[in-house]
């Protein structure tokens, strides 16, 4: 009996550690926000089955003594087997914060285990509960660490502010928007690099701490321009960033339904994006995407200029307009009309209408920074597609359009429009869209209907996510034998080779969910 | 936040002392509002030392004493920044002295002007002023630059190269030279600057002595015909392959037909602190406007042709009767950085240095065109079979 008792303690400890690390991983993806983490847990109740069983057995143990312990051990073993070294796409990063969180968590866990030796009636309950409540324990640990985390963040923020202050000649360009800000950041930086030493926030760093880290570790005295991507999931996020970096100029790439769930309403999204406009000094350049209806309907009080692609009724008010846009497998060519000049025959190895819009915006800002069209032209050709954003990839006998990052209704439609331009055998690989609140199923169904008109074959990833898209496909009479539901993105990609066709395959990889879905 | 400029000078080179003079001048003229100046002295053994007092020429009166009081350093690229750190490292306390944002090599001669030091900067990932590895190397080798320039249609005099392997039998070399060229003949080491080991010979005996002398400095030499009615005209170029401009032309004046090391530097002497600038010279050179423009144009075009960067001085040989001129050699890090030639057309030394640093950063930027790499790449991991792995 004693051996079994100690075995249960050890297995409880192992299962708890795995559970703690997995939960911290999700917590990190949820930006360490308790409310987001809780709603994630509510949404993924099925993952808590083990915890619930363990808790119940713990309760029974008060009455039934040791008999539930065998079942507990079985549950621990199952949990360990299922979750040990789980494959993840964006692994947990052991930052200083995570380490601090782990320390506090383990102190709590050890304190709880020590109860085993104090009480003899509730020992099994403790063994069960440490594991059962591990998702909550990390949140408590986070709460305890809160003052330390705040102080650490304040120190870093002040340090970054000090660095920026000492770099008085640095021009800071803030970029925000629901979609397209990362692309805009890459395009603008590539163009500006033709003339200026330009630093940008790397990859998809766009949170205050990500920006602070960029300033503290990458900004050099030789930099002349800092291109700063500003991301937002909640009201006030952009203001918070602007209070740190104080941008001199700004670009708003779009306003749409991205992160609708956390913002609550479209009004809040508009308000948050326009926080950038409010933060700019009076004589600043503020460029906004005139093709975005939400922007046109919510123009700010201050001075601004619009950019975009030519449209029958709207583009008259644009200061920078792209026209004569042509697309091919080698990319796109276009012309830009500004108040001063018309620049013809610009080209970039990119696809998609939204990329044309982003390019005009980037060219407009570069011109505002004093670059001539002749200086801009060669830089445009150097622009590479941002990985996973309508990126054209040639892999042997298959062409990929990799659009795996952060899909949304407009983006999905644009990607399908781009796919439609090709003559090849068109395959769509997608798990559908997420983070769209109550509209999610409806929008995925609509996506299915749109896909049916364009694609020759559709591979859906994940049973749960596939249901509404399938429904949309069937509504448009898409043949069932040209649909395949894969369990993972890996098996979906393997399935591409199985598809039989005489034509060359072009595969649109649309949306690729992070591990918290 | 000033730009931290590491000024490198000295080095394993016969022009070590001249470099010290040039560097001290440059440090005096760098704009302190913009730059933090970090002197980095390279000893004749190739060690790096730093000490704030190295900005004064006085400090070099007793080099051994200076080195005792200075910190030996080494450089490391850490998170995309170049750190100057103490060597050997102290067990306790801070070892990093400063970051270096850009290097300004003010070094002359082999090992430091020929691409070797430049290659070190490149491996470090440190932007540096002046010519890149290849153009430095081409500029240093008089035979290679001659061949390339001729190929590009630029005027150069004929030249024959003999290596130490040929010279194992000196008589053959002498006979071969006599067969190919008529006296007077110029003999020079293939890769030295500052006129070291260069002789003009009129007889076989003089040729033998000249070869002996030249081979004592280098492993290969060039023999070339002497331009008749010789005048030397030098012109400096500033810029890069996209845009470059020429300075005023100068005519170095001296008693003998050819500048030797003694004339070129030692007359100026350390004490005068003026280096090249104090040499007997005529600025602007007394030549016709047409010739001046032709020389300046040729200088700019050849500078771009060899993909030079920053400031270089191109030395021409002029036949004063026919007015024909030839490119004699490239100095990719000219003495005193040729500031005195720029001063004459209204560009101050500090502006010249600003431009060189801008150009250094521009080249670095162009070379490190952003490559986007994301930490996740599901396509490369996916089971696409053998075809997918061809990437």
C-alpha cells in the first residue's frame, strides 16, 4: 500500500509539472492575461477532463479512503502519456518572466504537497488537487508575481525611453492597423533602407514589451529611422505604445474585425487604431488606407493623407493612388499617381490587391521621408513576400501561396481572389478562421461558399473547425470527393501529393492556427 | 547617442608610423558632436590596444610605455553589435569596454590596407570606412590593378611581373627584363605603397641592385618602362560605385625623379604632425584645365570600375611633352586621407570623414539587405517527400 501511495505522489508531481508547463505555454500565447486564459479554459473544457476526474476521486477519497488511488494513478499515467513532449508549433519561450512564474508556482505546489505529511485524512485529496487545480495555481502564482512583473516592466520601459531620448535625431514611424501592418513594416523598411539606416521591430513583435526589447537590444546610434509596428487587442494598447516611443509619423493600414472578441466592438477597434493619430505631433505625416471603409467612415480631426488602389468613386480624394495593377506568377507591376508625379512601371515580387495597397502606402511614406522614385524603384524589387502572408513559393512541381498567418474574412477572400488568377489545379488547405466571436461559424460558412467557386480541391484541417466550411462548400455543390479532412497540418500537406491531376498544382495555405486553438 | 567610431591605425606594415600620424590627424578632425572617438592602435605584432591618450601624437613618443598603460582588447560580435572587450578577460568585474558602431581604418600598407584588416571587420560584422576586401586587395597589388585597369580601357604603362620563384635565378630575370624593356626601367615591389623599394635604373648593374632591393620587400616585383618627361599628378576620389567625385589635383615635387620613402614621409616628420600634407607639393598642380578635367574624370571612372569606396588617391604618370597620362597606382587608404586635396575645393576634413562614415554604413546596409526568417517554417518540416527537401 505504501508503495502505491508514494507512486501516486510521484506521478501526481510529474503530471502536475507537465500540466503547469502546458498551461504556462498557453498563458504565454494569451499574453499572460488572466481573463483570456480563463475564457480559453472555458472554451477548451474537454482538456480539463483529467483534472475534473482527479478532483472527484480526491473528494471520494475522503470517504472511501485509499480505494480511489489506483484510479488516480491511471488518470495520471494517461495524462502523462498524452501530454508528455506534445508537438507544438510555437514552443514555450523560457523568458525571465516564465522562470519567475515557474519558481512561484513550484513554491505553491511544494507547500501544498507538504500538507500530505501534516494531515493523514486528506492526503489523497491533496495529491489529486495539486494536479486538478494546476491550471488555476499558475494564475494564482501570476497574481502573486504581479507587483514584481510590473516593476520589471517599468524598469525596462523607462530604460527604453531613456535610450530614445538620447537618440534625438531618430525618426520614428508608427504602423498600426487591423491587417497588413507587418507587411507594411517589411515593405517600408526595405524601401527606406535604400537611403537610410532603418531599424524595424523584428518578426511580429508589436506589443509594448516587444518594442521595448527591440529598442534596448537592437537600436544603434547609427540608425536614422525606426519603423515600429504597433499591435492592439484591447482599447488603449496603441496609446500605451505611443507613450513609450512617441512616433513622429504614422500609417494606419486598415480597420477591420481582427481581435473583435477582445475589443468588444468595431467602435472600440476604430478608437484604438486612431490612438496613433492622436499621439502624432501637429506637423506629422499621417497616411491612411483609403480603401478601408472603416477608415473612410472614421477620419480623424487632424491632418492626414489617403493612399490606396484606384476605385471608381473613392480614389479621387487619395494623395497616392496605385493604378494599372497587373499580376502574374512572377509578381505584380503597377503605377503610382501622387500629387506631384506619376511613377510608371513599378514592380514587386508580391501578390494580391492588399499588397498593392500596402506598397502604395510604403512608397508614399518613403517619398515623404525624402526618397525619390528612382531611389525607391530598385528597393521595391528587393521586397520579398512576408513569410506566410500571400507568399509565393516555388517547391518543385507545386507552387504554394503561403498565407498561413492570421486569416480574417477580408484576407481569406483576397487570397481566394489571388488564387483564382492562376490556371493551375487549385488546392486550398485551411483550418478556417478563429477569434471572430459569435460570427465565426457564419463567416467560415461564407468562406466555404467562396472557396467552392475558386478551388478544385479543398483540404480542411481539424474536424471541429471543418464543419461550417464544409457546409458552405456543399451549399455551392462542391463535390464531396474533392474534400479531405485532415487531423493536422502535416497530414494535410502530405495529402497534397496524393491528389491526382495532370495539371500543375497551386496550393493556397490559408491560416495556420497557433497551439491555443 | 553618438556614433562610436573605432579609429584603427598602426599595424604590421612598413608604413606603421605614417599611419599613426594620419590617424591622429583624423581623430582631431572627427566631429565630436556626432561621434565618440575610440582610438585602437594595432602594434607591429598585430595586437589591438586602446587608450584615450592615443588621440595625441605625444603619446607615441615612447610606444613601450604607452602599451604598458593601455588596455589590450579584442572584438566580439554579440547580438549583432560589436563589443570591444578586455584581453585577457578579467575574472572579476566588467570586461566590455565599449560598443563599436563603425570602424575607420587609417592604416597604410600590407596587412592593413590590402583587404586583410577589412576582411577581419567583415567577419566581425562591423561596418568599416574605405574600400572593401576585394578593391583593397586589387589596389594594393600593382600588377593585378594594372591588368584589370587595362582590361577596362584605362591608360596604364606595360609591366612585367616576376615572382621570388623566378628570382631564384636572378640572371634570367635580368636578361628577360632587358629583352622586353629598354632603359631607363622602373623596378618596384608589387604590393607596397609609399614608394618603398622603387628604383629607376639605367644600367644592368643598377638593375641588379634594384631587383635585390625590391625583392627584399616583396615576393614579387614589376618591371615597367619609364615614362619620358615624367611628372606625377595625384587626384583623390570620394564616393562609391553609385556616385563619386574627384578632388583637386596635386603635383608632388622632389629632387629625384621618383618619390622615395624618405621624400614622401620622413621629410614631413613626426614632429610636424602634418604627415603627407607637409610634403613638398604643388596644389593645384600646374596643368591645363583640359588635362585636369581628363585626369579627374579618369580618376572617378577607374575608382568606380574597381568598386572603391570612401576616399582613395589615384596617382598618375604624365608625359609632359605629349600630355599623355597613365594610372600608376591606387592608394585605397591614402596618407592623411588626402584631406588636403579636398580642403582645396572647399570640403573640410570633418565633412570628408562624415562622408566616409556615411558610405561605410550605406555599404553595410546594402550588404545586409534584410533577410526575413521566421522561427516557424511548417513547409520545410512537412512531409512533402523528396521534392520538398530539394530546397
